[in-house]
């Protein structure tokens, strides 16, 4: 359910800060669940995906390709900035 929620929020471009943080945390936890690593620990798909999630949030991808602008105009999001 967590992956579904993160995926839907990323596709829609809403709550990018929160979604990127939780998605990156989930990817790092999945990476650590596979210890000891059989591959290169730095160039692992989980680490790359976590970096991509952070880059999407920093680039305001939700404003460009999603519903981020409309999302931030909602009163509940304007009152709670952590939902941006």
C-alpha cells in the first residue's frame, strides 16, 4: 500500500516533498534489507532510485508535469506546508 501511495503521488505530482522523502527512505530500507550486498553497494538500483526521487522533488517536477500547482492552492496544503 505504501508503494501504491508513493507511486500515485509521484504520477500525479502532488506532495512531492513528502513523497520523495518517504520514497527515498523506502528505497534505502529495501537496499539495506539485502545486506550483505552481492553487487556494487554504490551503484545499486535502490540507491539510484532514491537519488532520482530527491532530484524530482528538488526540480519541482510536480509543477511542470503534474498537478503540483493546483495541489498547493488547496487550503489544507496552504495551512500545512509539509504537504507541498
